[in-house]
C-alpha cells in the first residue's frame, strides 16, 4: 500500500510541476515505472491481471521509441528496435489470448458462439453482448471466427520484416482489439495494445491517415518546411512496396501502397474460404493439440529473428548502436521466456511443461 500511495501522491504532484517533468522526463519516467513495478512485484494479489505486466513491458518498449525521437545519431536505430519490440509485445498479447480461448476448456469459442455468451465468459461485460444474444447465429459465428483467425493465425505476421505483410496484419489486430473492447471492459490492456500497434506502423502510414496539423499538434511532425521535406522523403522511401512504386494524393500525402490493400483483401478472402469450409462441417472447430500453437509461435520467433537481424544490419556500427542492440536482444529474450511460460501455464494440452524454462522465465521476470 505504501508504494501505491507514494505513486498516487507523486502522480498528482507531477500534474502541477509540468515544466519540471519536461526537463527531467527520463528520470520521472524511470521513477514512475519503478514504483509501478514495485506494486506489481510486491503485491501480486492486488495486481493479478496480465494488463499490469503489459503496462510494464510497454514502458520498456517506450524507452526505445522515445530514444528514436531524440535526434541523436542512433535515433533511427533505436526507433527500429522499438518498433520491433512493440511488434513482439503485440504478437504475444494477441496470440496467448487467442490460444487460451481456442484450446481452453470452454467450448463456446470453438463453437464460435462466444459473442452470444460473453456476459457469462467475461467478468465485466458491456451492453453489446446482450444484443448479440438475439442476433442471427451465422453472422455472430463469422465475427467470432474472424477474431480467432486474426489473433491466432495472423498475429505472427506483425513481425514480418516487410511492411506490405506486417501493416495489414497490424491493422487487423487493431480491429480485433477494438472488437474486444466493444464486448467487455479490458482495462488498460486495450490502450497498451493499440499503442503498440500504432508504433509498429511506419510514419508513411500515419502520414496518409492523419492530417499534418493533427500530427504537428501532437508533436509527431515538424512545421519547418526543410525538415518536413526531409521527413517526406524518408516516408516515401519507407512506404515503397516491393516494386519500388509509391503513389501520392493531391495534397502530397503518401498513400498506402497497392500491395497493402492486396494483402489485406487476401487475408479476408482466406478467412472467408476457411469459414465456408467449417460451415460445411457443422461450425465446430476441433480442439487442436499443443503442436499447433507451438508451430505458430515458432514461426513468429523465426520472423522476429529475421526482423531483428534486418534492423541491426540497417543500423550500422557504433558504441551507442551496440548498446541498443544488446538492450533490445535482452528485452526480446525475456519476452520469449515469458511466452514459453504463458504456453506452459495452459496445461499439457497447450504445451508440455518444462521446469527449467519456467525457472529461467521467473528469473527474467
């Protein structure tokens, strides 16, 4: 209770001392993160939810992302590592949640009727599930199956090193998170996942989605024409698809490349084909063995390694870049061990338990 009370007093005082917080932003952030970590670690009974750990991990990812906007020589490299870690955290949060639902003891998700029974499955349901009880069964099953398809099968693609694969997967993850928040109160986990998804998307995507005035008001764009011209050139290079072609609209904004929409439509058609196939078998998903989630997680690990190597090679050499690489690798390794613990915590039907890996993950925590 003492760390929580101290954190509340400190947070209230920081609202008043805005100028002091801006001057010593790094120190204030580290202090607040340390207090929250003490609350979660010393009082696990009061902080039992996964969203508390998500907030802590998002804070570590935020360190890399903020260093990416510092303007130093290694800023671009720090931003790349930060986006890689944000994609890794987004994958873990989505994949583990979908795996628990798909392989857990409850048959509502495998019958694709969970949205009609959300008031019984969630501790804090919202009013929307009550209307879904009287909705036609087939659209509800299609929506429920789409959510499982996005979070379980498409979540590894957020780690793809090419933007025309990762961007559609991230957009669909955002759709799944918003769907979750519409059915039940998920606390701050929704904000964390939306923040991580926004960080994974590159600057060209945000430049094509939001107005320049809004980005400038949030400090995400500069008003100087020279700096804006240089940033536009970088965005144009990042938004290039595999054919190296980029389209601009009449306002000079970078449009999403055609490959983005092709891949997004392909994902939707692929789900439609799977849903039609399961509709012929009675709309009940078979309970998969532990090999399926392990294979999906192994694919995500391979994509993560590929993406991390690409970021390291693009960053070049230097003492600061070396520190960023080792820091990013340490955070990713700890997340990998936590992923193994999450898989093992679901019992032998999810993944065989390994006491050695469990102890290593506990040490990482």
